[in-house]
C-alpha cells in the first residue's frame, strides 16, 4: 500500500503543479493577445474543471483504500 500512496501523491502533486502552470500561461497569453481572450478564458475554465475532477478521483481512491484496509 505504501507504493500506491507514494505514486498517487506524486501524481496529484504533478497535476496540481501542471494546473497552476497552465493557468499562469493562459493568463499571460490572455493579457498579451487581446483578440483571443475568450479562447483562453475557456481553457482556464477547463483547467479548473480538470483539477476538480482529478482531486475528486484521488479523494475517492483514498476513501476506498481506507474502507477496505
């Protein structure tokens, strides 16, 4: 079980870091290219939705492992 927890901790940290970098990138692109602001707003919304779903999946994994352990 330790290996599963370590792998899931690494994955969730990578997801968090990637989401933050993607949001910052979209924010900078939105400021620099004013014609495509709506596209970058939609991309930022999609990143937030992806992050929420990823967090929920890992919370469910922790609940299931805790229940059956």
